[in-house]
C-alpha cells in the first residue's frame, strides 16, 4: 500500500532511502501507518539496488552480511531479540518501527542507534479526502471522516472501508466499523482499559483523580496514560477520538460504563468537584443505590441554574435510585417551576409544606409563592413568602402586597427587613426591586424607574436560575410603558431575555411585553407574528391576559373586526381567571377600549371598578393610573361620551402638572376632547401627534392626526393632518395640490366625515364587502356605496386605491 504523504514527508523518505548508512526509527502510536511507511521505505531502498530483509519477530535467520533489515513492532520484542538487533546494527542497516510505549531500556538503547527518525502524523482533511472512494470525495464526507478519526490513518482506512453506499442525510459510523475495535480493546490491560473508560467519561488528564481511581502513584498513572496514547485511541489531551468513544459505547457493557461514571462521581464529590458531566449520561440507565442517588442529587443542584428541566430529571432519578422523595421534593419543585411546569411544582411544594417533618418546607413555600404569583394569586403569594421567613421572602412579599393595594402592610413588612446578611447580587436586586415598586406608588416615577433598572442589571449575571414572582426587568418595563419611555422598556426586556432572567416562567412574560411595545409602535404585522409564536406555549393566567389584550389591540388597530370579536370572547375567560391587581392595569386599559369598540362595556364593569378602587386606595399614583386614563379616554371617544373624556383628560392634566413627562398624553387627551366638541386646532393636533410618535406611540399619534383630518372643514388642514398621519406611519405623503384662493376653496366640499362615514370607513378598510358592511350596520349595500362615494368626493381622492389609502390613515389602520 502506498502511503499518502505531503511533499515534505515524501522528500524526507526519499532522502532516507538514498542514504546507505543511516539507521532509521519510525515511531508512532497504533494506527498511524508505521507498517505502511516501513514497507514503502523498504521498497524505495530495494529499488535503489540494496538488499532488503524483513523479520516477523524471529531473529535466528537474520542477515549477517550487507543490506537493510526492516523490523516492525519492535516494542513487542523481548530483551534478547533487542540485544540481537543491536549486534546486527554493526553489520546491517536497520529500519525499526515501534510504538512510543512501552519503551523498555533495551528498546530505548536500540532506538538511540537511529541517526534518522520518522514521526508519522495524522492526516489533514485533504489527505482524508484523498482516501475516500473517487465518487465520494466530497468536502462534507471528508470533514465527517476527519472529525471522527482525528485523521489517524489506520482508523481513516477502517472507516472508509466500512462506509455504505452513498445515501442522503448526515453520514454515520456503521456498527460494523465500530466492531473492528474489539481487537484493540481486547489487547488493553486492565489499567489502560480503566483509563480509556475514564476518558470516555470526560476525565481527561485529571491526574489526581486518576491516581485515586486506579489506586496507583503518579509515576504509574503517567505510564498508563502513555500506554493509552500509544494505542492511537487517545489524543494528547487525554480525550478519546470520537470513533473510539462510539466503539466503547457499542462494545463495553453499559453496566461497566455506568459503574465507572458512578465511581468517578463518588471521587469527585469527596473532593468537592463537579459531577454533572459524569452523571448526566446515567439518566435512563436504571442505576440505583445510595451512591447513585447522591450523585444524581449533586448533579441536579449543579444543573439547576443553567438547565432546570435537566435538574428536575436528575432529582427524579435520585428518587428512583433510592433517595426519599420528601428529601429532594422542595428543590425538585423549584426545578420544575423554573422549567415552566408550575402544576408539578405546586403539587410537590404543597406536599412538602403540609408535612411537618419534611426537609425544606420554607424553601417549598417560596416555590409555591412564585408559582401562585404567575397565576395572579398575589395575596396568597405574599402570605407564603412571609411564612417562609427569609429576607428574600420579605422583599418578594412586599411586591405582592403592593400589587393588591395593601400599602400599609407592605410598609410594615419593609420595616421588618434586615440588612445584616451579605449584600449579594440577588439580595441587592430584590431590595432595590421592592424599594423601586414602593417608590412608584409614593414617590417620583424617575426614581422608581431608576431603582428597577439597577435591580435588573444586578440580577442579570445570576438571575437565570432564580425563581421569581416577577422580574425587575418586567416591572421596570411596565413602569416605562406607563411613563412613555418605550426605549427604556425595550432595553430592559432585551437584556432580560438575553440573560434568561427568571427561567421559563418569566421568558414568556418578557416576550409578551416586547410584543406589546411592537404593537404600540405600530408594527402590527410583527406584533401578530410574535404573538403567534407564543401561542404554542402554555400561558399562565397573567400571561394569557396580556396575550389576549395584545390580540385585541392588534386587531383593533388593524381594523380586523372578526379577530376582535373572537379575541373578546377569550378576554372574558382571561378576566375570570386572573384577579385584578396593580400589574394588570396595562392590559385592562386596552380591554377598556376594546369593550367600547364592541359596545360591551358591562363585561368589564366589575374589573374596572376594582382597578379604580385599588388605585384610589394607593393615592391614585399617576405612574400606574395613566394606562387606565388613556384607555378610558379612547373608550369615551368611541362611545361618544364627552363628559367621561373630559374627566380622563383632566386626570392626565393634573398628572402633567406634577411631572411634565405626562404632558404628552395630557396634550393628546385635550386634543381628543376638543375633537369631540367639533374643535380642530391643526397646529395643536400635529404637535400632539408628533409628541406621541416621539414617545413611541406611533399608532396613537397617527390615529389622532387622521381623526382630526376627518373633523376639519378646512381643506388645507385636512391635507396637512392626513399627511402627518401618513408620515407617522412611515407611508408616503400625498401629491395633492391644495387650493389657496378663496374662490377655489369655496368650491371644495367639506372634508369632515360623519360618524356613520367613519364607521363605514373602518369596516371597508378591514376588507369587508359592501354587503358585509351593510349587514353589520343594518343598512343596504347601496347605502354603503353611497357613503363611499361621498367620502371619495370629500377627501378629493382621484381613485379607489387612493381613497382606501387615505381611509386607512384616517381610521388608524396599520394596513396598507
């Protein structure tokens, strides 16, 4: 067989073949092609006219005259044969191939005679590619073969021989190829096989651990590692080649491999080391006993921060292996909760809490408290956190108490908290979160938001494995949304998602709030897609309420009356499943508008009353009340209730007098009230609309400008406001010429649209036919057509497509 050589190696071998005197040593691990190189060099020497002799281990007939003697596998010769070779070296040229280990003194003395040495190296990817059959020399297959074999020539040849005919999909190592390793494993002595199994478990060159495992001193362990490397199965870093690892898992019984991992885990635990990588593959093997249970439990604790679902499985395995269920139930409940299984977490936690002799009752109380908070049971959650008795529990209980409006109890609990403990990132974050929420009710919005932003930052490095009722990022985003700081809200949520704060239960909440921001910015298609992506996940009551509110909000803004009606049915159930609290004011504000749009205000009456009572009990904090003011104003506009609209506008104006940040919605609210009274101040409306857009409320700003355009009788103001609405939506403005002369202006009909025309416009742009619109409004299709014709005349549209484009801007639809 001709070896595959690079240019430098080929020149080196040619030079050695031409040198009549130099002894040559070819030293490399098993599978590195020593025999092939030996034979190739012998052929080259023979071709040069020199006699070449070979030996299969018996030196009794070794040559005594001139020539070259090829000796393979010299590491297998005994001392007598090695001494005989040293004697022959005085008369014949030797080319000796051997593994680097074992290296007895006699072999070392023989190899010292070699003036030249050849050290074969693994193939690179191009050399592996050259080994493949001519019709299958693809980069993909070469990459696969090189990765599996590490480029070891013998293993490359073995794999290539056994590859089946080309078939679609990722290549695989055939079982028949792995079975050929049986001979290699059979030649290993017990210590080397033990090391190989340890290497399969990922121990590598952890020499202290190997010394304990093998019960050998450091020198003996080094010899064992060297012996393993000489087989070619193990790389320099102590890791098995992938193909060798696969072979072990086919050829070595599972119970022996499991025992090895269990023994290594015992040794690691005794040293205080990590065991997750060792124990994880034991899942599903059925291994049991006290040692296995201890290893599973330790691995679960190690996995919890990064992979709670895996931790839950490991705790379950510990129970299966013999650990009493109540011993690990509290931590298992925490793992289930962090992975999103709140039902399982509550079942386990309740069992621990109600069993007086159970381990970790107070820890289980914290788990149940967090799960109940996600289900809207804030008061019960606060009770459990208080009962847990921890400082962290007190801070989290404060959140629940404030959420249900119990400010006095929250203050009393905050006064009881201690600062004696170490100021960890977690404790500092929880302290700031509780203080920030309290400040949002009793202090200034900027201070409150600042505290929550800092709390979120502190929690990012450690929050992935912390079970929380809510995150500072989510609460901070809520406050920022209430305050008109959409940029801050986006930043908080993006960072929380990237950090994985709060595990699976809060991942959905963070994403829903991001979707809410997308909706407010007018990206309705993107918001609908983001919401659809979350539909496949299980939504807890709080998340479901937000999801339904988003669906209603997107449908209302897009003019999609069918979806609006379907979502409203879900809203009724969502409201029944989630009690009213401070943290659901935002979706309630959206539901208020939807109720007015569908003329079903009675469905929300009780929840709206509860929300107003809660806010009143807290002193009507503007930071929390603003979504309800804005939603109430929009509902009043839809229901044509000017007095109610005036009341909401006055509330916003009072808030703006204390904090100018509320001025944006206050100014916009006043414009809406004026529009209801038939007053259109185009300058004020345009400023207010642009202010809403700057704050991130793109759709609301465009709707205000568009609706004002329908109310003005001034053609120039109508065009100006309509263009403003389109610009805010990112659409091109019109190219209409606005007449300036009095006689021309007098000939232009009024641009204002009636309420009935606006109703027709909203249904037409939603895609309904004239007949469907007529059925909805109890008028004939002909009357609908008449309304459309009048709107086209009033708006000066030159075509139906231009009319629809203008109507979409006027009624605030995000469609094009």
